[in-house]
């Protein structure tokens, strides 16, 4: 189990505190040891000066006897300080010099000696030579002071310091854990708010107003992700509902007509042919919806247009207009094209996009008017726009016209004659060619268009796998197929007297 952030911060603070406490404690220990040694040396110097003064004035055996008594009085009972005098004359002797293992020469003239014997305390020793005077020969005065008090003081101080460092580190650990929890309270609240977001409460967002600036960007990024997910979720719900609605209508018609055909008796061949023709129209409609849905699904997965050929876009638009000549003639609508530009395109996809835009203009164009196709190059893109006279479109709806199954029921006529995927396919084709889509409504003219990259190289998208989209060149769009099927049905009806 991963530790919490508060626990990790507390551990890091505790380690930092331990390091700082240990460093400061070590420095204090070294300073104290130095001061104790200096104090011991100064005390030893004072005793040495007194002893040296006594020995210097003892120039006769009688005076030496008094000197020995004074040195004995100066020697404490615990042996923490010892005096010894050695010379070539046995009459001028006192005590026994300190001998043992020499540990170090702390300062020139001072030695630290560990006497022989278990448990003996180290001694700081200073030896001074006093010149001869009177009948007294040269003598060696040794003054030794025990290091045991210093050692005990340092030992107690070390134990106390270690305990204080441990307790201080523990205190920092506990306090820092508490402080870290207080500091991370906004993050805890942020987590609580994030956990409250659910499919039933998609509109909820994280409150970033009272958060620290370190978490403000995180909350805003999370809210942005929630917004995108909410939009995608809403589109998915709408897409599923629209698909179910669009497929339910032709399926219901097919079932109803088939049931009538099966229950009716003595039906003529013409009646059966009419039923089959009507069923065929519904099948064509279902096929168009399914094909368009599959095409958009592949486009959403990052498929890019391949097989690009640099062609005259005016010529491609001309072929599309020739293909749509019959629907335009029946609607008494004229179509003209202006401008030209060359660009590398997949001619099948480009023709499909142009067909969808033209059929959209035809369905919503005022009778007897003219649909205008304009081609123009702007910087690195070529724009293809289709304009038709018609009822104005609400500006709030313009940004949604290229969404799937979106229709402006209140402002557009003939909105039920298509299944709402034509403009979405135009958007997908534009993106496959590195372009965008746009729509405008002003002065009684509604304009829909898309752009394609004008460069000679294929549009690339490194993060997505580029796969070829197989679209037959001669395959008409679903809207054209519906229009052609409806035309054939009307002609059959006219011949059969319906």
C-alpha cells in the first residue's frame, strides 16, 4: 500500500530534522569537548605553576622536606591531580610519575596517557624541567590531571543529546504529519468533490476559487476534462438516441408493410411491386445511415485520407454538379460554380463532401433560386463554400450544424428528409484532408463550406495511425441515393396511376 502524501512529507521532514539535529548536536559535542579540555589544561597549568614555584625555592634538603609536605597537601584524596618530582639525587624525589600508554599529544608539552590497570582514568600530563639551584640538582616536575570528570560530562551530554535528538525527531514527525494534513486539506476536499462526480451528476465541477495556486491549475484542468467528457457523453447519448430513432422509423415501416402484404389476400402484382418498392426505399435509407455511421466511426479513430491526387477542384465540383443534375432540375434550382484551385485530395471523399453540401443547399433552398459554389485559396488551404438563399439560421445553432444528427427544426425546412449525418461527414472529410468546416447566415444567404490543405504532402498526424479509407469513386452519398430512389418511386407511381 502506497503511503499517503502527509505521511511521506512527515517522513521527509523528520529525516531533515534528524540530519539537522545530528549536525548541530555533533557540533555542540565537539565544542563542549574542546572547552572541557581547555579548562582541564588551564587548571593543570595553574597547579603546575604553583608546584614549580614550590620546587624552585626548595634548594636545600630541609626546604625540600617542606616542599614535599606542600605537594602532599595540594594532592586531592581522589587522585584527580598528581604531582611527581624526579632527579639524579634520590633525596630530591616525590611521588611516582604517571606511566602507561600514550594516547596522543594534544598540545606540545601536554600528553594524554592511559595508566596501566583496568578502569584507570586517562590522565593529562605536563612535564617541566626545573634547573638546579643550590644543592638541588636539575629535577623533572610532572603534574597530571585526571580526564575522568570530562569523560563523564561528555558521556552524560552525549546520552542526553542523543535522547533529545530522538525526541525532537519524533516530535517533528508527529507535528509535521499534523501540519501536512492541514496543508493538504484542500487536496482532500478536492478529492471528495471529484469522487462526487458521477454520470447522474455530470454538471458538477470542482470549486477552484478557494484552492491554493498550486492546486488551482490542477482543478481547472480537471474541470476542463470533465467539461469535455460531459460534452462527449452528451453527444454519445444523443447519438444513441438519434440512431435508435432513425433506425426505428424504417424498421417500423418495413414491419408494417410486410405484415399488411402477408395478411392481405388476392393482392395484385402491382400492389406487391409497390410494397417492395417502398421497402426498398426504407432499406436504402437504413443502408445510408449505417454506412455513414461506419464512416464517421472510422474517422473518429484517426483515419487519414490517402491516395491523394492533385487535381483541379473546379473540375471535381463540375462532375458532382453533373451527377446531381436531375435532383436540381426537379427542384427547379440552378447551381453555378466560381473560381478554381488545385489541391491534393482523395477524389472520392472530396466528391462525397461536395455532394452532401450541395444536397443540403438543395433541400433548404428557396424554389427557383440559385446555389453558388465558390472555390478560393487562402494561405495554405483551399476553401470550398456552397451558398443558397434561404431562411436565416439562428447564430447560436451555427456552431452545431456539423454535429451528428443535428437539425434546426424550427428554422430549416425539409429537415426530416435526411438523417442528419451529411454535414458531419463533410466535417470528417475536411479533417481527413487537414482542413476545417464553417457556416454563416447573413442577408438571406446561408453558406456552408469546408477547407482542405493546399500542400503537396499528405496531412500527417504522428500520434494516430494512418490507414487508408476505401471509398468507391462512383459510390453516391446516402442523400443522393435517397433522392434518386424517391425520383424512381415517383416515376413508377406516375406510370401505375398512383
